[in-house]
C-alpha cells in the first residue's frame, strides 16, 4: 500500500466517528467533518480522497503491527 502522510488530527476525527458509529450514535456533524477533512487533505496533497479515506479507516479500524 502506498505511503500516505496522514495527520494525527485526521486519524483522531476518524476515531471519533468510528466510536460514535460503534455506539449507534454517529451524528451528521461528525460524519460531515471527517468527510470534509478527507477532502481537504487529499486536495492539499494532490491525492485521491478515496485513497486517503481508505488508508485512515484501515489505520483506525484494522491497525497492524506497523501502524503503532
């Protein structure tokens, strides 16, 4: 998988959204904030928003030994 520089703030937003989703309490505001952050980071870095989202979700939801 390509190395993508992911800021900690984006990882924290996804962690919040994931926790809310797992609790059945995901808000529109949280979902919109994380999507906006994906888009802004992708545009700033010239990356695919889809790839940024996929990488962040993998880091948050399925961390491996190299992600620590």
